[in-house]
C-alpha cells in the first residue's frame, strides 16, 4: 500500500510540473494554429467564428501556376542552403570535434558568438561588404583582379550566401556533437584491417555520424523554407513563400488565403520532420 501511495504522489508531482508547460503549449501553439486552420477553411472576408461558411476554395487557389512557382522557389533555395551548409558545416564540425581543448573552445565560440547579434545587423554587414563600392570590390580592384566593380547584390548567389551564413551554425553544432560522441577506435580498427582513410570514413565515420547530419539538415531546411527577409535585404528579386504570406496578410488583407499558405508551409515542415523521425532521427538535440 505504501508503494502504491508513493506512485500516486510521484504522478501528482509530475502532473504539477507538466501542467504549466502543457497549458502554455495549448495557449501559445495549439489555439493559434487552430485559429489559422479555421480561417483558412472559410470564405474570403470571413473569420473563423460562429456562422462562418466553410470551403476549400482558399486551398484550391494555391494551385495557381504563380503560387506553385513561389513554393518551388522556396523549396529549391532551402535545399541549396542545406546542401551548401552541409558541405561546409560537416568538415568544420569534424575538425572542431577533433581539435585540442583550447582550439575546440575557440572554434565553438566562433560558431556561437553570431547568435549574440541580431541577424539583421549581420546581414546588413554583408550588404555593405558586397555593395558596388564596398570593401570586397575595393580589394579586388587594388589587387588588379578586376577593372570594374562586380555586382554582387541583387543576385541569386548573394541571397544564397546570406541564407548559408545565417543557417550554417545549425549544421555545424549537430555534426560536431555526432563526431564528438563517436568511438574513433572503430576507425583505427578499420585502418588496421587495411582500409584506406577515405574508405574508413565512408564505411565507419559517415554512418556513425549520420544522425548528426540528418539533424543538421532538418534544422537548416525547415527554417530556410520560410525565411524571406534575406531576399529583400540582399535584393535577389526572389519571391518566396514568406513574401507571399506577408503580402496576403498585410497588403492584400486576404487573411483566408494567407492562412491557407501558412498551413501548407506548416504541413511541409511537419512532413520533413516526420520523415526525419522515421529515418531514425532523435529529438534534434545538438549538444
């Protein structure tokens, strides 16, 4: 009986700890999402309230060729951002995990410090560097490599650069964590059995660090789909899903279509996360 009473007491204490977080999740996440979903399912000009006429017209409207192209542009940019971040972030995370204690601390600080500064400030710094009369063109002219200024801003590459710069930390950290937790005696065993370094990497290191790679890809891809202010700042001329939703809500004042776009974006990101979990991913921890 004493044991049963103790279990009940533990359950009450656990409930007391969980209840506040569950309440916050319902108020700050669940209810807003339900309202957005409801608004996306009513006629244009109506809100999600009693007597609203439900319809799927807002979702059918998204099948327009121009809207589909915007979604495609966003997905393409997010995929490229993820790929470039992986190609740069994995080697960086690997080297950071294998570095000595002092170097590892220094490299970790270099990765984390950008989080202490507003992303807008950092991107405007890149805009100053890349502008026609900026430092990069000045250095290239001074070295005699160019005769006239190169137009960096307003290109797809400048937007991609800004995206990678903002997202790459989210790739480095999980890759570093995966490599840091790895048992490198397995690599040594593979080398002792005659594997070349590149073969040992493909057969041992890469599979063992794949959870970190997958986590980094999800952490980069999901926010990259919805980011739109970087394109506005860097002048790439790209219309992304975020731009479309912003315009529908703030300019056109079509909250119903904007809500439908938001729900589609949520479904895309949720689908990516579900695929990640099905592939054996964890809870996206990076440390």
